[in-house]
């Protein structure tokens, strides 16, 4: 049993690492408790008792994993939660947020329990084949769901299997040093072979594409109402591919429309489409010179699948469309929206060219708030209520004019519900010396520093309270409609032209075919802000791991924290940035994840690339520290055990302690010691194996153990002196490797005898 527990203890950290990689924000304490529960059945000697303990441990694990109360209905509720959590893996990207998907977190804990239990039971039964099978499945399965450092994980798996086979073999374990060297050689050869294209092949099971939904596949159509409603967000059934895009690997938002008009905090489309084959789609006065450079455009080829919408998605800021005959006639809105006269059907294709600049934070901070075109001529992208336009950013006396709108203006009653939103905008970004400083401060506040929580089922606001005001000032719970709508409204109150963009996040990229696959789950809203010299740029306030690709945005995996901090602390930033505002904006906070904003810089490539490199190496360091800690604990335990034997003055007990000391030393050096060996026989064994004089020790130890009481105490003192001499002689005969091997050997503890 002891050997089996050692094997289970070796396998548990590897299994935990493999499964917990699939989530972010998990509780390591829960995982540790689940592992301990899985080891309990292995301690039971009788088979029936094992079954009882297993059932009890499983119920406790289910209650912990799914946060269920211990009632008579616990088994049924566990099964229901497990089933729904299992199917969520077909809907959500990994690594997932445990706060947004608690049942998926429960499934991981149950899986960790099941595989740890399987390894432990097989190990105590001395079944190395079943141990290896349980490890391969338990480590390999989550590895197919989230690739990353596969060779490293495979090396640990192979090493654990080899160690398990060695420990569990019948009879005494000899030659551990040779076994360790051989195992290391096997692991290194396997690693080398795995990196060679002559040996490395594709998976033959490909189980990550198994689909356990049993309903027959039926072509379905997906359509959207893009105006903001702030209602509960529910996705039903399995994800549906809405379109595919053949394009480069750089992730983009696929914009389908823009919401320019806001009334009562709700954002709406206001399109003015006209038929034509535009060479460049854009509003006169708002198209920067960079956007007119065709060399900066990116070409994409879109194939419609289940999407049923008149609007044609395009990457970032679409600037030109080339519809095929399957799409038909297309009208265009200057804001960059293409509207087909008839919604394209499945299989329709078209080409689109997009403009996706990536300025630095310093370049955006240098963009002056000088506006033209429809922003000035039509007051476009400034409205906070119909025909209510706060002064533009940089206008002298702007704050006083906005206060007038909330107090003495004839329509002040319409605006007062949003006074809290404006007050918070001023608190976070008030006094900003550039539009970029205000935009990035608000984006950072929503994602990191504010009290906001991503929730697809936000609470209903009180009667008469606008949804956005309730979200910002009270509930702090919502999804992308709430975050994008609130940030865009705040920017407009600060006089910064902005709008809400709608469409899809990038989806999943297939590097083999160069195609992005976008599903209905990728539908999203974000904010676009206009900058002189750059045009419309996306910002994403919805909490998530990544967002846009440009380094200027806090949602980007390429976000340049140092450059943004330098900008905000400069004369073009925020006056109070260096007076505590930096900490309040979360510039030292850990990012929060959200299923609404997939990892555009990594998760979108997980099918064919190696993401989460830093996280994996962090786990590796943790495993190395755990291994070092285990070595220290083992060495310390053996030293304490040895010292504790001599905490007596009784010569008989001291002699027995010396016998155990010498017996354990010989066992740790790989020498078979008969259980009935006497003190003199141990002394002769030392002399024959190591050529160290131990005769005097044997005589004095025998006298202390069995001699008359009168001379036993003196014999014990001589025995202790002789033992020290024997130890010095043995250390002189042993190499440093042999001494370390003896210190770490488990034979003296009875675990490898």
C-alpha cells in the first residue's frame, strides 16, 4: 500500500496541472482537497470498504465542486450540474473564467478526482499497466483541449509512468540509480524523437473534435438585432458557425455595423445607405490620409455560413467591398457599413479590404482634438440625447456648459438620470489633456479598477432607472452592451466623438488553411473613438483577457503598460496620475477574464499554436519548487527520525537505536539486510561491504543491549563513540552521489523494500 500511495502522490500534481490549465481564477485549495479525497479509498483494505469510501468521497467532491448543499437530492443534482457543465465545454473557449462558468469548474474538479482515484486504486493493487493507462488518459485528454508545452507535459508523463513501473514491481527494488539514469535517457530520447518530423505524427484519435451532442445536425440560420437592449443574454444549443474569413493571422474585430444614435442610454443604428461601387467608403472630413493608402489595407475573403443579415461583416474598419454575384446588389453607408439588398445565403462569398492602424500611445496622445467634417457640420458622434450636444473636448469652459445641461437647461430633466455617469467620467478621466488619455483611462477603469463584474444575466434596474445608469452607479453587473454603451456615453459627455461598434470577435484561426471561423458565440460590442490623423480606433471596456491588437489599448495582448503610463504621467495625460490615480486605475492589477471577449491574441490560435507560455512555465516552476520541497521534507524526516531514536539514556534503547541506524544506512545503500540481523552481524556486514572496521562497535553494542546492567551504561558510551568512527569511515568510502542517493532513498522507510 505504501508504494501505491507514493505513486499516487507522484501522479496527483501532474494530473492537477493538466486539468487546471483549462481554467483561470481557480481555487488551488479546492483542488488539493479533491486530491486528498481521491486518495482516501486507497487507504481502505477491504474491497467493500473501498466502495463505500469511494461513494462518500465522490459525494463530498460533488458538493464542493458544484457548491451544493448535502441533501438527499445531492446525487441527482450533481449529475445534472455535471452534464450541463460538460456540454458547456462545446460552447466556451478554454481557458475559461471560473466565475462565468462555475459548472465547468466543477467538471474539472470531478475529472481530477476520478483520474487521481483511478491511479491510486490501480497503484495499491500493484497494477502498473492500469496506472499508466489512467495517467495517459488523465493527462492527455485536457492536453488536447488546450495545447501548450506538449513536449514538456509528455516528458513529465513518461517520467511518472517509468517511475510508477519501477516502484510497483514485485520484490525488492534494487538499482534505483541505474533505473533513474535509464529513465532519464528514455525521456531524453523520446523528447528528441518527438521533435523530429520523421517520428512526430498527428493524433490518431483526435478526440477534441468528438461531439457528444446526440441531436442530428441541422442547418440553422442566425440573425441579430444589433441595437442595444440590455436584456439577459442567453445562447442555446451548440455554437453555430456564422461565417468564415480567409485572411492573415492577425486578429481583428469583424465589424458589421455602428450605432451612432443614443436615446435614453440605448444605442441605435442610423444608416443612410446609397447604392454604388465606392472606391473608398468613408465620411468626408473623417478619413485620414493613412486610411487612403491602399498599401495599408488588408484583404479578406468572407464566406457566409449561418449568418442571415443584410449587413456584410468586414475586419476592423472596412474601406472597400467587392461583392460576388452570389451576394447581389449592395448599398453603402459612409460610416463603413455595407448593406445587401437581399440577405446573402449560405455559401455566398465576397471580398473586403480593411484599415487597421496600430499607433503607439505617444502618437495618439499627440493627436490634437481638432475636428472637422460631420463632427462639426452635423454634430455627429456627439449626441447624448436627441439634439443634445455637449461641447467638444478642449472647448474653453466645457465643464461649466455640461453642468448647465444638468441643472438649468430646458431639458435638464431628461439628462439628470445620467448625472452620476458624467460625475464618474470626470472622476476617472476629468482633466485629461488629450482625448487618448481620457479614452484609455476609462477603458482601464472598466476592465480593471472599477467594481464591475461580467454577467450575462444582470439584475433588472429599478422602475424608472435607465439601464446604463443602474449599471454604472448601482449593480456594476452586465455584459458587452453595458460596458461599451456606458464608455461611449461617458466619452461623449467629455466631448470626445465616439460610437458603439457591433459585430464579432475574431473567432478561431486555422493556420493550415489561413481561415478564421466565427461562431454566434463571438457576437460582441465595443467602442470606436475618432482621432485626428488616425480615424476610428477600437477600444474594448468589457473585462477580458485580450481585445484589440494595437498596443495603445489595455485590452490588447500587446498593450504597452510602460508607454501608456509615461503618456498618462506626461503633460498630455492626467493631472492626478502621479497622485494615486495610477493605482486607482488598476495599473498594478491582475487582468480579469470574460467569456465575452475571447483571447484574440492567443485563444484564437489554440487549435494550432502554443498559447499561455508564461503560465505553463509558471506551473513548471511550481512543480520544481514542489519537487525541491518534497526532497527537503524527505531528508528532514529521515534526520528527525534518526535523532529521535537517541532521545533516551537507557543503554538498552540506545543499543536498539544504533542497530536501527546501521540497518537503515545499509538498506539505503542498496544492501539487503536480513530482518533478524544482530548487532554483530551488522558490524560484519559493514566490514565486508565497505571494508570499514566495525568490530569494536559490534562488541560494545551487544554489551549495551544484552550485558549486565552495571556495565551497560559504560558500554553504551563506548558504542556511541564507535558509531561515530564507523560513520566517518563510511563517509570516506562513499562517493558524494552515493551519499545523496542514500539520503533520498525510501528503503529505510519501508517504501521500496
